[in-house]
C-alpha cells in the first residue's frame, strides 16, 4: 500500500483559493440550490429564478461557504434533461449570485457546455457526479479554465444506479476508483490542488453501503485531496428514522439526522459537507464542538 499523501491545506478554485479546515475546526459548508422541478427532497421549491436566488442568499446568510447550483436532478431513476434546458434553469441564477456575492459558485453538472457557460458567468467550481467521465469534453474545460473540480464516484447512472448496486468491499473499491480518477485528471493536465473527491453517498449504493461509507469516511483522506461528503436528506437517513423510531422520515426529520451524522463526519476530518439546510447543520456542529471544549475555552 502506498503511504498516504500529505494532508491538503487548500482547494484551488478558478480565481481564488479556499483554506480547508484544520483539526478541530468546522468543515466547510456547500449549500445546495436545486433549480429543478424533480429533485428528491426539494424539487419545485426553487425552480424559478427569483426563488432560487432568494434561497441562495438565505444559504449564504446561514453560513454557506460555497453554493452548489444545479439544473438537473440526479435522484434515483431520474431522467436526464438536455443542455439547453439545464442552462436555461441555472444561467440567470448563477449570473446574479456570482456577481452580488463573494461566495464561490459551484455548477452541479455533467455536461461540459453547461460547465463552460457557468464558468463564463462567474462559477468557480465544477461538481460532476460522473467523475468527469460523462462528457469527454469536461476534462478539457476543467484544465483550460482552472476551475476547482469535485469528482464523485457513482456506480451506474441516476436512471439505473439503485437497481442492484454491488461491491465486494465498498470502501476500498471506491477508494481505488477515486485514486485512479485523481491520477487520471492530473495526467490530463489538471492541477492536483484543484481536485476534490466525493465518495458519492446514495449514488449506486445500498443502505448498508451508505452506512459503511459514513462510518469509514476518514479512509478517503489518505487520497491527499479535499474530501466532500453529500449525505444530506439521503434515503438511508429516512430508512434509519423509519426503522429505529417508526416515524415517516420527513424532510425536517432528515435534516435533524443530517446534522447529527455531520458530527461524525466532522470528527473524522471531512473537509466539506454538501447540505440542504446549512443553518441546522452549522448549529449542530457548533454546539457539538463546544461540548468537547474545556469550560475555560468557552
């Protein structure tokens, strides 16, 4: 086994650098802005410009360090949309929020033309659930623009990924994929300090797989890149709530479960959490961190 790389201290974006949290500090928060009619937990709530912009502003006020704006649902069994429709949904939202705020904008897309348009209009990061494998031109866009890159693991595609996901060792197989993907992106000319990696909670994984990935998330820190985890409101949290408490796992209950499990991820040193409800998660982590301090430090 290769020795782990040095811990990253920054994530290089298109025009700036983000400092990553040190041990004991809160992770960075990537707030989710879904400009879609069919996302799994908030589809249709922010699917027009004014509502999406207002939601982005509220996430920034709540403490978001990054806004992740997407115009295509990647929920299980979802259908893709064409690039024109995807850009129509997110274009004006990106233009407004990138020009009125210093909060870095991430474009959540697997289409190179959408990513290129977003970067031309102020986006700093490309967040691609296909690990930059879904569109052959995406790597070129990443290299040429110098954008920050988040490459995620997904078994299959959203339409089929939850039919029958299988692994012999889910953590090590995803680790190997992300290591190979990181090396491939660097070999293609991408700056290694621009690459963030995401194990892809809920993307081609069973309930058991997701739990194991959450428990062993720190394993991915050995990759020497910023690590992002997007567990917010995912189905495995709803199952936990239903099976342990016999409740329905509503959005509000999933937000509480998201915040509680975020404490474990923060303890493991995960750098970035992608969440819907930034205020709740930030409050929970702040209180949790305070509970571990000595009275004299408060």
